[in-house]
């Protein structure tokens, strides 16, 4: 808490910010829309081995959020999740070179697209 003249500002501590981010991560979810927009969201990551713990925790969180693994470091989701990926990137201290987010309207691998539709019942 800081006093500024007659006003009092509440300023979170570094510990408070960390606690908020943890709370935000534990309650993270992806909303399922009433109607699918036909787009696939793609998260590709290249997190160095020296950050293995972060990489594994990031991958675990993607699984927990219901992402579909296309490859070991390429994950797919049919619903809007850019905000959630941004929150994860911030929480794990990752940058735009380590995490890439794409939205695709077309997937050439029909089998993969059919698997996604089946898994998400769309």
C-alpha cells in the first residue's frame, strides 16, 4: 500500500503478483463456443533442453487444457485460445521465439482434421 497525498494506492508485491499468476494458471480454461468457426489453433514451441522443466510443465498444461498433439512440440485446438497461450507464455517466462501461435483455416492432412473433429465432437 502506498500513500499519495490523500489517496491510498494498493500496489501488489512481487510475491502477490506471483500468487495471482499461479491462481490464474490453475483456473485457466478454454471456452467451447456454441458453434465452431472451422479454424484450428496451432501452438508450436521450441524450448531449449536447459529449460526442460518449463518445457514439460508447458506441455502438461496444454494437455490439461485439452490440446491435441500433432507432433511432440506442435499442439492443436479448435477453439479460440490465444489469450490462454499468452498467459502461459508469460507465466513460464517464455518468449515469441520459443512459442509460436497460429490460426489455420485449412489442414491438408484430412485424417488429422477428422481426428480433431472426433476428439472435440465437432
